[in-house]
């Protein structure tokens, strides 16, 4: 709770004291004993509230004036003088004395003594209902500051039982925050949803932090579809870059890949996708949705701009995208760069295939031999096939047959190797016959 709020409440208490002087009110009796809070909330019984005498009020007001002027020590001295005659004070005067102590301790950032003082306020038997309710509510907020959520919840329940009015949205949210911190997520959602319902009934929009708390509660309850719905609201109302990215992630989690891509593309076009990890995610979404050229171009530009580091993994992804897009000519320089930094022949393996596809036979042969030599290949048999095809297209039938013979030793490509062997032999024999005629 902000200190300004406490100070405002103190001023209201002073005003109330002046109004109440000479005009006793009826208020409920205090539950339990001094400084104790009932485990279960109880309704206070009515008791007559005595008037605050003018001399007591003047001393309390003087203590406040000294504190406001910066002389807190003198203010505390005045309160101690009043406390020295505490047996002569009625219940309302005692409550106001402890009320002043509470605010002054809070002003000194002494939360422990502030809470102790405010507990003394509500421990008095005959005090105005408004003072009891405001103090109990403040105690709940102070307990929240000290992360004592069980105690905060006890105060809130006591406040609610004695509060005749319907809860406001902000009050529901305080309940929700306490329940959330106490890991009672379903109870937290009951209050969050009620707060949102109230504000929408007045054609308003829920506050951003309300939706964030709602999202977190659904997440803890493992309800990803509900989390997604809240993220849609956050995007609609608050348009923050991170919400678009998070919404895309949630669409992916619930299997809405088209919506996931749509959210990420919208975020990209709005300039929200700036992190390397998010760019990689968008590229992978493009690939998943059969848009390889967009993936390749996105990565190429990001690497060129220095946003994405051109490490082995990213180069591999970009090359894969270009190859899937049947852009072998654009894939080749990427694969060359990858081959320069890789510890294995996997990029050389892809280079051999790209050169084969672009009819660069000798380069395909060189890359295939380098790939075999460096090792670490997905399928070495394919390299022997690439060698055979390249040699064949260069008219070197003997080298081609030797390559296909080597390829036949690999189970995955053995059938293809035999087919090529038969084809090359027939072509070789045909060429020989032509030469002899």
C-alpha cells in the first residue's frame, strides 16, 4: 500500500474524530482478544462507541503535525505521553492512539510495529465500524507486503464478513492476489473473474495487471486454452510486443499452428520480432507451414543484419530452407560457409547434392569426396551415388561404375545403385557400338 494512501486515511481518521466528538455512535464488539485475529471470520456484535475528548484529540493532532514537519521523534514523544495515561482513555481514544502509532511507524518503514499498532486498533471493543473495516483491510495489505499470505487472507475474510457492501473490483483483486500467492489458484480465479465481470458491466476494460494475474492462474491450473483466451485479450487491449510473441507460443501449445504463424507474422510486420530466438521461431513456423523461401529469406536477412549469429545450427536451418524452396543456387554459398566452420562433412554432403542439382558435376565430385573424407554423414551411400551420377554426366563411365559399386554396399541406396549400374553399362555399351561404326 502506498504511504500516501495511509496518510489520507489518517487525515480521514482525524476528521472522523472531530465529527464524532460529543456524538457517540454504535459499533460492533471486537472479536477475540487484543492482538489476536480469529482463525475463522466472525461478525462483530454492536457496542456503543464513546466520544473522543477534545484534549486527547488535540494531543494526537499535535503528534501528527510534528511528524509532518519532519520531527518524527517529537511526534512519537507526544504519543508516548498519551500512552502513559492509557488507563484513562476510553476504547475509541485507545484505538485512535494506536492508529496514529501505526501510521507513524509505517512512515518510518517499520512494518512490524505498524502491524502491531494496527492490530491494537482492532483489538479495542468499541470503535466505529468504518475504522475497524479500514484498519483490517490495511492489515491485509501490510501482511501482503510481508509475504504473510495466510495472515493476509485471515484479515481479508474478517473484513468481508463485517463489510455490508458488495466487493469492488480492486477488492476482489486483492483477494485474488492473496489466494494466488497461497497457491489456491481456483479461488484466485473466482475473484479475478468477478472483478473483470464488474468492470465489463460498466463498459470498462480490465486492468492489465488483472489479466496478467488471470493468465498466471489459468497457467498454474494447466488450462492452456484459457491462457490463450487471456493472451488474446492482452493483445487486443494493450498491444505490447511480448504479448504477441506469447500469444503465438500459446497457439502453438494448443495446436493452432495457422494462428501461431499469423500472430508471429503480425508481430514481425509491426516490428515486434527483434530477438534472435523469436526470429528462429518464425523461420521454423514458415518451414512447418511449407513456406521455405520465407524462412530462408528471413534468416538470411537476420544474419546479414547481425541479429542472428551465423553459427552451424542457424546456417544449417537456412540452407535447409533454401533447398526445400528448390533454390539450390542460393543454398550453395550458405553451405560453403557452413562447410568452413563445421567439424564434419555434413555441409559438404549437402553441397555435393546442390551442385548435382545445378549440374556442376566436377564441384559435386569434389564436395562428395570431401564429405566422405571428413565423415559424420547422414547417409554416406548418397555421396557415392552423387559421385556416380557426376562421373556419368562427365562421360567417365568406369569411375561412375566404381562409384555405384561402392554405393551398392549401403543398404539404403543399394537398389538405386544397381539400377544406375545397369543403366551406365547399357549407355557405355551403346557408346562403344557407336564408336565402332
